[in-house]
DNA sequence: CTTTTGCGATTTTTT
DNA sequence: ATCGCAAAAG
């Protein structure tokens, strides 16, 4: 149990005792006051800003036995400040005389992992203040009390708030903590039994003077050695404020802080413990003016960064990174390159110089390939320069800046560097194998000669090479960066049984990373089971095999919570989690928050305020209290499609919805009541908190659930509400802005942070599912490691979209590509090594040997390198239903024939589910509008006009005129870069005209291919009779990306054309790529596609609409927020 | 026996 | 999007 939970438990107990003494919690200030007075401490209110308050809002003055606080408007606020200070007293945290400044009564139990909170998460002072806020809230409104009021007495959050005179949001947050998060069990309190240090550990801990690098393999007692060193430094009389302990993750920092606090709470709070990034942020905040910022520059995440650049993108006029359709993805690629540059402390100017140097070399050696690479780098440099300017102008900083800015500062300002290095007499670094050049340079600035620098790491666990971490830094520590340095190697493994230790040591001996002579000696005794590899025939059986062995391990005494499943990537984890859950294995896994049904169900309420067709009813209709039939939902959407309705106006029209059942209308009125008083400008958090706690039973249902998977659902809701609290401000209405931001987060894969389970979930008895990266630093009695196929580990190297300029990555030599490939393959070995070494007692790897199609699927070559340490066995698990079969089938009755366009059938192929929403339910809500899509719309419109007016040429001025007209109609003229956008459009139209230079135009006819009574229509955009008499039909494809795999839409077009006129051709014109592609298919291929068309139509009749999820396409789908299960009932449909 | 084509599985990882 | 394998075609 962590310190925060401990504090809350104590607070709740105090509350209970006070109530027993007869105090009334409904008078909160008096309640807190009596508790304080009973400790012989005085309580005083004073006016805000009084000198005694020392700049804070409340303060405990120990010497005077006095708590003072500023006088607030409400009794509850006063009580909260008093209780906050009471926390400092009760928790024995009164050694630090600083006042309390950032008091927040509605603070969630754990910060949301977004933007700045990710960095400062465990800043020591923040952490104490968070603890006190939660203590105070718990003292005034204990979770068990509010939980009982809500669940047993049936009181809403507002009613509870009234009773206590507390604000709604404070009660709501407390209720969320109480009913959505699992109750943390009082632990059996078994603090890690510290064994005495072995000789090597003791030597490492007591070392003084010259820099020391401790090579600590897995399970060698690294943390214990490090904490021992800290305690020995303290014992030597070192002031804890002189000790700096740097880590790479907040998790590690918190663990170190807690471990040190076990023996010395005061020292732990006084030391600087945190990540490199948090330390960097501290420096930036201290020296903001030297860095050219105003006070407290704001941190932005990548989503915000992309948004900033997107606005200015048209003006960059990039040639090599030109994706005029979806600039966001290009910007993302470039920002990744920028981030890498910052890892190497390469500023925009230096980036451009490197690119220019490449250009010179390319011209000198006549190397065309090099020249193109150089130009690409140059374009990145241009965007990089602009990005830094925008950021500075807006007083923002990004993740990369957190380390690179302080490095530049300290390296250029020796006085500041001196001040800092004099502050810290002892610097300790954890996970040294994860340092990149920027962190090394930061270290060198803090301790130039390396005196009393102490680092610990393991080159074989270096799995962050993609962000510039290199185990080469381990070698350089002694040779180059900190000469005079010594090394110590810890050789005893205390974690794993010999079977496992020997296995990963054997693999370790063959690894490129590390020295080769670093095998470990197992201290534990043999367990009798070797590391196992369980192979199965098919992928589906792998899940069954894992489920079987989880249960078997359970019979051997390893509970679910003792077992972990590790995968290399997130995608596979999510699939596995779903399947195991269906097999009845409880799993601890959230997955992508916004893809969970509970969350989509909530977002549906929000979308009902913004979407005029109310497609959110699809999700709302699936929920217990608001059940609707699919038929009714579909009818409502149909009504709203033809109606001119503003978003949120539909509740007024319920009576006029003909064809909707009476019971359906009744539910719709209830939904309207649930939404009453909210609109697009409402705060999403307030609205959903009201819905969850005041107007529905949704939250209560989670509290009453018992299964791990339902509890996980509750945690997801908690996490989502937590996320809603911290939205960046910006233009537009809050609700639509939030929906856009969610889509952007997923597109940029920034939703990953939200899929981390809060600490409060750790008590649940479920199998832990995580990536190998996520498992670093952890250990589990049993580890399952699936997917050990050649294609997944090692993964093939893929070069970044924007490779760094030659010479940017220090120590990569002349061939930067070869160096990157080598680094990648080293990293893959490290991933395997880390995974193996997480296991204490049992380790089982899994792999299917055949693909779904039945062909062989080779095993990972890494397995052979375990030699005789690996026990192989092949199993054939009993078939069970993984529930993948019928998913997506919807009862539907199609009357009459089906008639679709090529575009529609193409959509069915890409994602049948999306087809269902778009063309069966017809939810509408076309794709998102952006300046780029509007520009493309204008171009398309003009091209259509050109065909209709049979124009062959059009003067530049006429094109401009038409574009201008279209831009006016769409409002694009007002865009800041309307000229640049018009320039792009001009190019596209001009290219379209060149495609019309040959042959004589014909009126494009409407074509169709007959498919057993049904049809697929092909309406060409353009048509010609060529000089040789051939007829050509053209379709303009705006997307422009050439898909190498011909889709069935193309086949349908071809078939339709041939049916119309034998020997006619079909061509796709890609405007952005300036290319005409002939649609060609061999007889066999065309035959196969023809069969696929038949299959597709049959699937539509059968109601088979499975989703094809993809993080790339889903966020852009209009049905994104409603996709999932559908309401009950059969759908009547005419196409 | 060689070449083409289809198809399935994979497109990480994080402060 | 890209790779590697297996089956079909030449």
C-alpha cells in the first residue's frame, strides 16, 4: 500500500472516531476544528495573502502549535484547508516549514498521465501536497461513508454534497474514488526483508570518490544496493539536500523514494529524487529568463505540437514530405525526427548545417540517392526551425526540451553550471544503460569531474535505443565521459531459480550488448522445471494453451496475480486480453481507453450534443437503463437525416418520429432528461459526472459488480473522468474540441499513457498483461511469453520516415544506416533478455507453428540460443469458443436487390462494420473537415465542372477564379494560408487538365456489373476515345496513395467497364501523386475478385459486418465513437 | 524448374 | 506498407 492510501486510511479512521465522539461531519469546519483542538493545536483564519501565510493558503507552524489558513467563502473550503494542515500534523510530515499553496479539494487519487503531470508526477513537494489533499478529503468525506450514502441510501452526488455543504465536484471525485476504484486491501505489511549485502554490493554501496559504474544484471539487488548507499551517505553526515538521484521513469523514482523513506522519511523528502526530465523541468522553471521564457513555460504534448504546426503547414511547401491530404501524419514523422535531434542536443541550426554538409558531399560525389536524403533532412530542418519559433512565441516547451534546454544552458553558462554542481555533492543514476547523449551531457554539466558520481545499469537491458539510448554509453562511462571511473559487477542473482538464471545467462553470452563475461550465479535452489516452450498448431490455440497453463500454475499455488503475460507490442496484448477474458481468465489490462465499450458509452452522451443525427443513440440504446431497439434507433437517425435539425435539438421532435415504437419514444424522452441542461459548451467532466452520479445508475452498477473484468471497466471510467479533468484550453466549444482531441490522441498513439492501470488496481486478482518495456524493473513468479515467432522477435529493422542527417548521432561512424541497423538488432536481443529475466519461478514461452492458412510459421531464432536450457513440447488444447466467430453479425432483412457504388463496396472491403454504419444505418456525419479536405473538395468540384463543360484547357487566371469562388463558398478564404492552399489546389487542377490532353472526351456513362441480381455501379469521372479507338474510363482518386493490392472496387469498375464495352480500359487518376494508373488484372485475379464481390454481397445479406480495427483508420471513421455492439432487434433494409 | 501472384502477419517500445 | 512463404502458372 502506498503512502497516499495509508494517509487516506488514517484519515477515514480519524473521521470515524470523531463521529463516535459525537462530532457532526455535516458541519465540516467545526468537525475539523475539534479534531485539531483536541491535539492542543490552535486554529486561526486570516485574510488571504497575510504575511503569516508566507505566500501560501494555509500553514502549520510547529513551534507555535498553530494552524493558520486564509478565510474562504464557504465553511467547507475553510474546513478543507484546516484538514489539509491537520494531515501534515497527523502524518508526522511537519519537518518542512513551507506553506501549502496548491490546495485542490477535487484532486483525483492519482494524477492523469498527460502532458506535464507525466513529468512532475513524483516531484517531492507535489507528492506531499497531493497526499494532504486526499487526507483532507478523506477526513471530511470518507469513501466508505459517501459510498454507502450513494449505493445503499440511493443518494445522488448532489444530495450528498448538500448534506456536507461541499461542492459537487469534490463529492463526485470522492465518489469516483470510492466506487470505481477497487478497495485497497489492508496489506499483510511485510516490508521487503533486506538481506545483508554481499561483498560486491557492499563495496559498491560504500564506494567514495572517483566515479563508479555498477554493472547490475537482473535480480542482483540493484535497488537495495542503491538505497544502502544513500543510507551510508546519510550516516556519513551528508546533507540529504546534497544528494541527487536520477532515474528514467516516475515509477522507478517513486519506488526509490519509498524505499529510502522506509528508513528515513525526512531524508527521502529532502533529497532530489526524480527523472531526468523532471529535473530538467525544475531547471527550466528556475532559469526561465536565461532561456528566454516567461515564468512557467507550459508543457505541450505531441497532439498539441502537431496542431500548432498543422496551421502553418501550407506555407512550408515541402517537396519531399508532401502529403497535402493528411499533413498530420507527416508532421508526426517530422516531430519524431525533431525529438531524436533533441536526444542528441542538435538544434535547428546545427540540423540544417548537417543537411547542407550532406548536400555538398552529394553534389561532389554525384550521389543522387544521398542528395535526396540530404534534401529531406533539409526540409525537416526547416520545419524544426519554424517549430522552435512557434513554441518560443507561445512560451511552450515539449518533452525533448526538458533535457536539451538545460544542457544548452549549463554548457553555455558556467556560472549556473557551477551553482548546480555545487548544490549536489553526490549524484546517483539508475538504469544507466538508458542514458542518451543529452542525459550524459546533463550529467557532465552537473558533475564535470565525476567526483562522487555513482551509476548503476545493465547493458543487456538496454531497450530504449529508439530514443537514442545506447549501451555504448556504458563503455564510454569509463573510457571517455568520466575518466578515472571504476566499475563493480554484481554477480549474484537472487530473483530467479537456476533454471531461469542459466537460461538467460546462456542467451546473454551470445548477445552483442554487454561484455560477454557477465553470466550470473543463481542464489536460489532449483525448482525442477526448466524454461519451457509450448508450441501449438494455430494462433487461436496459443491463447488456449496459455489459458490452460495459467490454470495449471494456479493449481501449483501461483494465483492469477502472481502471473504475467508479456508481449513485445500493445496490439497483440489487446487481442490476447479479450480472448482470455472470454475464456474466463481474469486479466489486469485496460487497453486503449477510448476503444473500450464503457467509455464509448459515455462518449455517446457527449456526442448526442454535437451530432445532429444523434448517432450516439446506437451506444446509448445498448445500456441497461436506456435500452432501444436497432430498428427504433435506425428510424430516428433516418428522421434526423432528412430534417434540418441543429445538434441537440432532437429531443423536441420525439413526438414526430413516425415509425418509432411507443416504448422507444419513452426511452428517448428519458435520454433527453438525462441530457437536460447540457449543451456543446458544457464541461464534459461536469456533464458526465452528473450523468454518472446524479441521473443514472451507471457508476453504481460498476460498484456492485464483482468480476475482475467489470471492475476493470469501472477503473476505465475512473481513468476517463480523470483524463477529462485535464484538457488543454483552446478555441471552439469544449465538447466538439474534446472529441477531436480524442481522435488526434489515438491517431498519434498518445492514448497509450492512458492505458496504464492506476496503482489502485494492483490489488485485483488477475493475470497481469503488459509489454516487455512495461515490465522492466518488475518481477513475477510466473511469466508467460507468447508469440515467439520469427516474424515478431527479432523484428525487422525499419528505417524512420525522416532519418537523421549523417553525423547527427554521435558515435555512429560514417554509415549511419548500418549503425542504426546494428543498434536495432542489439535492442531486439535485449528485449528478449529482459522478458526472460522477469520470471522468478516459472517461465513459459509460446508459439504457433502454422499460420491461419496452414503454412509453416518458423520459430524465433532466439529460442535456439537458449540451448539445452529450453524444454520444448507441442500441445493440442481442447477446442473452445474464443467468441470471435459471430462477432459483428447483425440480424438484418434485406428486401429487394442490392445496388451499391464501387466506392461503397470498396468501403465494405476496407471495413464491413464501417460500411454498416455508413450505408446501412446511414449515420452520416461525413469525414472531419480540415483546410486540406476543403481544398480537395474545391478541386474535385472544379474537375467535375471541367468534365461537365467539356473543357480541354483552362487558363491559370480562370483556375484561380474558380478556386477563389469555391474557397469563398466553403469559407476557406479566411484561412491564414488560403493563398498557399490555393496554390496547392491550382497544381492539382492543372495536372488534371494535362490528363485530358489526349483522346477525345466522351460523356462518362453510368456503368454497372451484375452480380446474381444485385449490382455494383461504376460512375466514371471522365471518359475518352483514344486515338487507337480504345475507350478509357477514368476515376479521380483524391487519396493519391497507390495501394499495391488491387481492391474489389477496382475489380468492380473493370468488370462494369468490360460489360459495357469489350476492350475498354479503366484508369485511376491520382492528382496528388500526378500519376495515371491503368487498372489491370489477370484473368485469375479478376475471377477471384469477382468471387469476392459475390461474397461481399452475400455477407451484407447475411448481416455479417465484422469490424477491422486499425489505429490508423479508425480515428477518422465517422462511426468511431459508436462502433461496437448494436442494440437488440432486427433491421429492415432496402438499398 | 523458375517466375509470378496471392495471402497472412507484422507494422514496436516512452519521458 | 512490407516481408516471406507456398501454390499456381509458365
